[in-house]
């Protein structure tokens, strides 16, 4: 990224931070957390400890970071090297990202930027200009992406509450600032469990590693009375809804399943997993030393803010997470697809010089689809 | 502190204070080497170890968990304590492991019976107390099941390789896992084994008891035959690793979990970071700086100094990275591929 663009982004970010400290929530037990930040065109600074809000705000003002992170873990010595931090516990965090949902709309709003010649084109596997395969993909997620992610968030909440006994009040859903949601669980029985245990929890939530016996199918002498039913809690109930559809079909479908046998039941489970399993990023949840984007901070991949969603159904990231100002700025834009911010349509722009409000200019520059003119 | 009845001491001898028990009964260890009556207990101890070494569970003289006569009970406890003394005298860790496991399984049988004994609440209480006191797991009886918090279940079940122990294959409701008595007890087998082996390891090593030298020699011989040696017979890579290398060679994207598997596998096989890094050159998002950073991290040469190991086959299955073939031969980790156990 060139100097002028960086200067513009830093100025815009700084203005936002100065005016919106109220949105930047310093996490509970701040002194036990590890913080980290990045500046534009530079590496990660981490292993930072902060006492309180004041120090956090100072970090923002002194460094004008592009991204700010905070650990889900609590440590005795958060600013020591990893091996000496003395890990105490960690909040349980889930990442739901539209890019992991295999949505058919993706190809319509994914852009390929060639690493060799900078050519911008709609989603391709090879640069149309120089044939290079080294492409950077940028996505401008659409409403469908956000809606599909919301469905996964709701699926996740159900499993967390019904199966894992988590209080609704302890679940916080944040828009990640780019293509999905981060779901935080505080004060649960899982605070102190390690990475392996969290990985098991992930498999449970994603409905992975299921064996036929769990849903009543046995290798030898299978028995129809063992199959799950609609009124059962947890995966049994969800399985029934997905596989039997309605109560009247249950008996007939069980007969079919028994006829088809054990190995075909295993295949069925694998298919069912695609539908009823929650699509979370497993690596995020099992990492107990990770630092996560700080709520209230800007995501430099988009210029949108990571923000708490109090009403997920109504939440629209392109209005509710877009906080930068409307001051207009001239940019050279190359964005072959249309996008919407603050209820206004923009683009497509084919290598053209245009005047845009700051929030839209930042969005495009962050996506590497525009530069300051 | 648990107060044990006579029968409980026979069923769970590892809960008894060994030294105190002998003193209470007015015996010293030396007597076991010479006294012909006490020698019966020594023979029983020897039998107990041999059975354990063979991978079996020792069957005691208890009938329905009850000692019919006082001397039967005494011999039960003596033989356990003496077995520990004999194992200490051999100094063989293989015997400690096998004995602790077998004794854990024996206790497991009793715990299971006690838990499943719906008519006798005091037995259920004692069994749940033992599990709580020893392993800090609170088990609550709910109808025919025992329920434990999911987090406690996970702490103990993650070491199991069988799929049925995955949380997804359990009945989970409201933050609790529902288990039958046998699964409840099976869950703590390893801890029970660890508890018993730590008791043996921490017991002071006695000096040789005159009259028992031959028995100790016999046990050492048994133990030596047991120690397995692993020999590598082939340097071939397992199918999961071959697949990962194929994907990279084609310039296709290998997910993070696949890269983790490949790197940790090759590091464990003794390759260096410099040897491994070029493999990732074809990856669509290749960045040498990041690759070296991550490889050094996995190798433990930077960052936390933790060396990461290759994930288990079970884990890889759930990550869609397993491409099992006949040659895998029931291994549980790709690192075991091509190694043959020589007995």
C-alpha cells in the first residue's frame, strides 16, 4: 500500500477512534489479557499488557493501528513470552465466516487481483492479462452471505444453550468487521478446558465424527426402537427433523434405513452433517492463545467496525458497522462489481477517477480496489 | 477422608494405607519371606502380578464383592501390598504399568457393580465418593444414568481413541453428559491406573527380603520379555501424508490443518525446517517468511519452545485428511505407519 493511501486510512481511522471511544469496550479483567496491534504495512506487535481503558485509548492514539487484538485467554503475566505467560483460562470463542459456507453467490462478488501485474478481474483462477496463477482474492460479501452467516449463528446458539447448558446472557455475538460473526461465551464451565477438549467441543458442534450407533443403527441385529424421535433434545431431535421430516414419515424412513444397512447409514450421517452441523472455523475455537480483533476496533480488511449485535435479525453490517465520516475524497477506483454502504449503492467502477464519501473510499482502498487520486 | 469397611478394603486395596494396615495386623515385611503361612500371600501376590503382566484381570476370592472370611479379606489386601513390594524390588517400570492397569480394571469392575446396584444407595454413594475424592469429578445419579458436566467428560475422554467416546456420540443435554455405570467407570480407568501407579512409584523401595530373591528374579525375567521394541521396516509415508504432498505439488490449496499435519509429521521423522519449507513453495499463498516462522514455531525453535506433534488418525478423519489404506494396519497416529511391533 502506498504512503498516500496509508496516510488517508490512518487519518480516517484516527478520527473514528477519537470520536468513538464509547464503542471500544475494554474486556473484562483487562490487566490479565494480552493485547496486540498491527500498523499498515508492518508486522504484528503483541504480548502487550494494559491496565485499563485509559491505557487502551492511549494505544490507539499513539499508534493509530490498522488492527487491534485482544486475547480470549487470561494470564498471570500477559506481556511475557508465550511460554512464561502462565495461562489461566480462556473465553470460548467461535468464528463464523461467510467464506467457509460454500455459498453459490460467492463467485458473483469475488474479485481476483493479480500479484504479478495487479490486474483486477472478476473471480478467475488465472490472470486474464499475464496468465499468472498467483492471485489475491477479495470478496465484497453480499446480503445473502450475511444472512447465511446469521443462520449459522442461530444454529450455534441453539446447541450452546440446549446441549451445552450455556446461559443466553453469557453469549455475545459480534459482527467481525468483514465477512462474518464472532460468538463469545463468557463464564461457562468451559473456561478452563484446553485445546484438545475444545477441539472435541468443535466436533460436537459441527456434527463431525458421528457413528451410526449414536443414532440407533447397529451393525448386527439392528432394532427400530433405538432410532431417535422428534421430541428428543439435542442432536437426536435435530437428526429426526432433518432425516424423517415429519412424524408420519418416520416409520417408513426407518424401515428404509434398516434395509439399506450400516455403511449406507454412515454415508447418510456424513451428508446430514453438512446440513445440521454448525459451520464454525475449528482452528479458531481450539486455539487458546489466540488474539482476537477487539470489539469496537476497525477491521482493516474493510474499514467496518467489529461491533456487538444486540438484535441479530435486524442487524445490517453495511449500515450498523459503518462509522466513518461522509467527507468526500477523490479516488482512482477499479472495482468491477457493485456494493452498498449506508444504504447507498456504489460501483461498478472500471479504472475511473471518482469522488466518494470517506467510508466508501476506505472500503475500496482496504480491499485494494482503489487508491487516492 | 473416606472411611472404608472391610469389604471395601479388599475391593479397593489401593485406598488403604499400606504401612498402617500391616502394622495394624502386627506383621513386618521380613516375615513374608520366611513364614510358611504368610508365604501363601506371597504366592498370591506373584500370581496377581503374573496375571496383570499377561494383560488379564486378577480374579479375587471375593464372592459378590464380599469377603467370606476374615482371612480371605486379609489375603486380598496383603497380596496387593506384597505385589507392590515385589514390583518395587524388581525396579521394572513395565510391571508397574501393567499391574496398575490390571488393578484399575479390577477396581473398575467393582465400581461398576456398586454404581449399577440400584437397590443399595450406600454402595452407589461410596462409589461416587471414591470418584469424587480421587478425581474431583462430581457424578449425579439421574434415573438409570449418571450425569457429569461436559467439561469434566472432555477432560477425561480426549485421550480415548475409540470414536464412541467422542462427545458427539454421547447423549448431551443442558451441559451434562449422560453415562451408563460401565461408561462412567471406564472414563476414569486411566486416572485410576495413574493413581495406582503413582502410589507404587511413590512408595519407598524396600530392601531385599530374604527368601524372596527367586521370585523377584522370575518377575524381572517376565518383565524383560514384555518390553516391546519398535523397528522401522519401511521409510514409506502414510497415505494422508502422500496425499498432502500431492496436493501441494499440484499447486492446489492444502488447508491449514493439512499443512500442520504434514509439517509436524516430517519434523518428527527428523527432517529440518530447511528441508521442509520448499514443499510449500507451490502453495497459492506461499510466503517464505511466514512459512519459516510457522515451521520454526512447530519445531519449537521459536516462540513457546513447545514441539508440536502430528495429530492422531482420529483427528485427521474429522478434518477430512485421512485416506486410510490396508497398509495403515490399525495405527492410531500417522507416525506409526510402517513400524512393526516386534514382541
